[in-house]
């Protein structure tokens, strides 16, 4: 069965530099026989998590906005890997993207466990490593194997289309795509069963 990777474009510009970076990854995946789909977050305001806890009761976020519903539906339909890309805003990811990811990961975690994932950061000059670090935290708290490349997954570009001039950054994206495909194929060959889960322990710093 053909593997599928979902790529989330966290830029408000649907066809901007983040899209260029993700498209390079997608092309490498497609060349390896992996199906891809890019979902853009768009320009509408994104509802953030309000810590109401209703998702534990309902099995989904209490808010039913189109963006959340779209991403959730694609997770429910079945994906094998996830890549999230974001431009750099004050050395961090786009706030709208984080608002979405907070809700998706908190309410859809069971659909993401053990799915390989990767973050992609786009910046003019600096701050990409902070974006990369923040996005990776979503994966590393969710039992998701993180896919690496030949360099940190960043592409440079400020004006529309400028990312296409970053030869090293685009090569890093292609290597990322091939590495993701390699891991998915190895997992698809059987491998070892998912580790048995322990009962979750929750503590705080005062107990």
C-alpha cells in the first residue's frame, strides 16, 4: 500500500517561501513513491487552545473551525508521516500555526503516535533554529520518530520566491524527503512491533 505524508504549510502566504521549501520535500517523497499533500493554514484567525479539557470527553477539540476539521479529517483518513513548515516570526513559528498545532496534538495525539515527523523552518537571516526547536517539541512529546537531514531543516528567503535561490537549503529539503521515504519503507517492511505502553505517570514540581 502506498505511503502518504501530510505537509502543513504554516505560512499565511499559500505559495510563498515556506511552500517552496515544502514542495521540494514533497517532490523528493513523490520520486520515492510516497504520496504527499500540502495543507495551508490560510489567512483566517486561528482559535487557540483554552485548556477547557473538553477534548478528553469529546475525543476532539470543542471548537469546530474549518482548518482544525480539515487537518483532523486527514489524520483520521490515515497518514504515515507528518512534516510541518513555518516562516520565522521573531525567532519563533507563526502564532497561528502554533494555535492549530496545540489543539491538534492535544486532541489527536492517538493518531500521531509512531508516525515519522519533521519540521521545516524558513527565515530571512536568523531565528530558524528556534523555530525548528519549537516545532520538534510537538513531535518529541508525542512518541513520533523525528526524521533528520544533512543539515538543520532550514531554507532562507525573504521576498516571494527567494527561497528557490537557496541551493543548500533546497538540497537539505530533498535529503529530508528521501530520508523520510527511507524510514517509511523500512517501517512498511514489518520491523518491530510498537513498544508496549506503560501507564502514564503525571507529576508536578510540588508533589
